C-alpha cells in the first residue's frame, strides 16, 4: 500500500499509535502485539492503519501469514524505539520519586567535584530521606523556568541579584606537591622558572577570569621571597618556566599539581582541604592574590519555603562558614550583609 498526495504532509503525527506500531514491528505479528498490549487484533490493526494514514505511506508489507517492515517502517522503528525507551525510563523515575523529598542543584563541574561532592556525605548521613540531584554545567540555568531549586555561582558581586547569599571569596595562590618541592625547592618567584607552571587555558579569553593567570599574579607580587619581603618593585621582566601546562577546568589544574607535574595557580577555597592534609603545599604563603570573584548561593523563589531546601541551604551555609574560616576570608564591606 503506497499512499500518495500532491502535497507532502507537514503536520506532526499523533503519538498515541506509536506503541502499537512498535509492538507489531518487534513481533512482526499483529496477534502477538495485540496480546502484549491487551487489545484486540482488529484494534491494533486500526491503530496501524491510522498511523500509516498520518505518515502518508505504508509501514508494513502484509503477507498471508506474516508482516514485514517497509523501509519507511524500519526508519520509524529506529526513532520510535529510542523515544519510547526514554519515555518509559522517565516515567519509571517519576513514579519512583513521587512523594519523595528532593533538592536539585545547578553548579559547574569543578566546584561540584572539588568542594560540594566531598562534603555531601555529611548531609546525606543527617538527612537520609532527602534525594540530591546535581546538574553540573557551565551554562547558567534560569531558576525561574527550570526545575532546579538552587544555584551555586561564581561571579563578581555586581553580577548577582540582591537575593544571592555570599558563600566565600577567593584568593589565588601557588601550590605544588611536597615531592615536587623536594627536588625543586621554591623560595622565591625566580625559583618558579625551574618548574612547569599550570594555569587555566581559557582565562585570557574571558572577562574577570584573567585574574586566574600567572601573569596577573606576577604583575602583582614581583620578585618576592618566602619571607614575604618584596625585593623588586615589579615582576621579573620575563619569567620563563620550564614549560607551560593549560587546562580548562580547575579540578584538572589541581590534579596535575597533586601528581607533581608542576606548580599550579590554584583557587584557595577549592584546595583548602588538600593544603590542610598536606597533599599540596603553598610554597609562597605570603603571595596570596585577592580575586574579585566570589562564590554565591541563589535559591529559586518557588523552592525557598520547602523544608528540604531550607535544610540543605542551612547545611550549605555552615559548610561555607567553615571554608571562610579555613582560608581566612574577610568579605568585602559591600557584601558582608549577605553573609549567613
């Protein structure tokens, strides 16, 4: 059966008949498909006929004792099988989570892996009945239109809404593994020339992230020995390291430093635990560079009063307070009223 028309059909098909089509295509038998769907064979046949009318061409070749997919039917089966599997999986997930308390968080991958996830076990231990969903993406999610309850952001204060809660500020500091420093001691900026230097590869192309570069740090501190007393007014005219290493994500930068591949210019809030444990060492502790970038919590207005969201935010703010204490964070006076 070949349905023809002088004008190609453009209206999307109704999805109701796809389940019957997928069952017939899988069994290549109308009776078996009808039994699976708890329908009569004639009802399934009518659904397939209606679908073929909508598509505008035959999907099956009907033989005396069997049916066979046409090329159009095979094409539709590939698409519909995947779609129905995804729909069924989503429905199963919805049914399983119906009535459960949950908190959905959006943040970026490095912050999730380096700061949030290592701390989550404590929250889950105290709140075993609350499910956590983390959406790690570099794209800002609109809390007004998405199903996300709260966002953890990284931005300058003027880019944040008045409702944002300041978690902590940031300083940049050189860090290295202790075994790298055994073979390449660093007591002054000049000593960095004997090491590989690690930094964010895209920082030069993004406004504000230029603060994450070694050049900004060198321009700020000049030639400074370990005792913190600057010996020159400006940075060395040109510091040439053994080699450069560039990564797009903060967790990659820190991982390279942890494995002794070079000296990283790290974000202090994200490496505070590694410094405390001794996995990383701060060879020039008097050369911390204040950054204008700040870590923030934003809560979706529609979620703010839900008990599970309030519980997570309370816990998160306590964790942030511990980080502020660990890094000696003193907030800018313009944002201190937003601290909890």
